[in-house]
């Protein structure tokens, strides 16, 4: 039987915390809160319902990218597998729910995001989780400042738009 999957909209209660295992794998802890906030139509006020707090965990490139992208207070969209973390402290056994995050992103209803491929993705999608930095003297790739001359979606720089449809 597989673990239950959670897909939802939540909020980060703290900045993601990036660590590395002894084997060098990146792992980040992302504390999340989900609540049932709703508008009371009689009072026209927002009311907070129950809140569910859970610790999310992300691994490898996703951990590094999430740590660089997300911060405390951001509303996020997340999908992951629910599981139970168990540990023993001072002879007492403890358990709590946890979320093994498969995907996470800022909610664009409340944020503007600039998307760019990470260095590992630019290597034919076969980065293996290691980020490569440009070597000294090695030029970084940059986007051209102007579109190609045959770009049907290009706009007239003087007008700021094109009068002709691209089809």
C-alpha cells in the first residue's frame, strides 16, 4: 500500500533550512502551515479555522532550488507523500506527521516569479544534483537582448507592440 498523497496550498512558517548528508546529498527542511481560512458572509470578515502544521522535507536539486527560491511567509503550492517520523529522546518514543515533498512552488496569485533553469538542468537534464559554477575565464550563457529577425512574435521596439498578427 502506498503512502497518502497531499496536494495543497500552504504557507511557509520559516525559511527553508538546507543541510547536507555525510554522502553530500542536499536535504532541506520546510515548515508548513495549512489552514481553513474562509470569508464569513454575514460579517464580511475573514475567519481562521483549524491549522495543520507539518514539516516538509525535500532532497537533492529540489532542496537547493527551494532554499534559494522560497522564504518565510510565502504562500506555496505543494505535493508530497504523507508519512510518520519516529524518534526516541530521553527514553520516550515520539512521532509526528511529515511530508516528503515531490514538488513545491510559490503561488503566483501573491508573488511574481522569475523562472530560470539551474546549472544542472542546462547540462541536458543530467546534472545528478550537482550545481556547476562557471570556471574562471569561462563565459556564462546569456539571453540575447533582442529577438531574432524572423521572430513572428517580436514587437516593434519604437511602438512597443506589433500591428500585425504573427499568423
